[in-house]
C-alpha cells in the first residue's frame, strides 16, 4: 500500500517534468537496476568457468584486468540501456480540456442574467475600454417578463379606467329624479 502510493506520487511528480513518457522511463530505470546483478553473475560464471592451458605468473594481473574490463563493460552496457530508453521517441498526443486566455483578460460580470444581443467591441486587439462605456446590449429574460407583466397590468388598468369613465358619463348624463 505504501509502495503503491509512493509510486503514484513519483509518477505524478515526474509526469509534470518528463511528460507522458514518464512511466516508460521509470520502468526502464527499474528494469536496468533489476538486471544489473543477474548480468554480473552471469558474466562472472562465464569468466570463471574458462580453463587456462598454461598457468603463468601474470595470471592474477590479467585476471584483475579482465575483472576491471568486465565491470566497466557491464556498467557501460547498463547505462547505455538507460540512455537508449530515455532517447526512445514517445508519441505525444495533445488531449484534454483547454481554455486559451490572453495574459491581460479582464472578466466582466453583469448584474442580471440574460442573453447578449449585440457586442460593440471586438476584444483581443489590446484596445482599452474606458470606464462606463457600453460594451454590449443584453436582454434579460426576467426583466423582459416583468416589463411585459407591467404592460399588461397598465392595459387592464386603462381598460378599467375607460370603463369607469364611461360609467361616470352615463351617470352624469342620466337625469336625477
């Protein structure tokens, strides 16, 4: 559990540094370190199983030189494998959600909800807009509904007023007894 969370943390951290090929890089490094010992053991077995026809005084010196060369080549081979893994091309494919914003974008908030009907400035051309300039026309659905309701109310009241005036005219025109 701890190793798993540690590996996830490394993967996330190195992904930010190396990109999407991070998993392959980490796997290559782990494989290289895992294979160093078995390769060295195999090379040692191969070296010590050889028999020499003639034993000379210089044999220990030659053995040390061979051992040094063997270690050198094993390390060189391990690092070569690491470098090859790091240099391998990895196809990067862009993906995900992205929102491009200019560096000096200013967000504008309207006081009411609605639909923008006309915009007076293009935007993105580094043009400064003075304070209190009208940037766009907006229709507010709530305000439009309220205006429509008030107009209907005015029409009803005007009809009521006309009806009462007609009633008043009738009453004035009717003789009193």
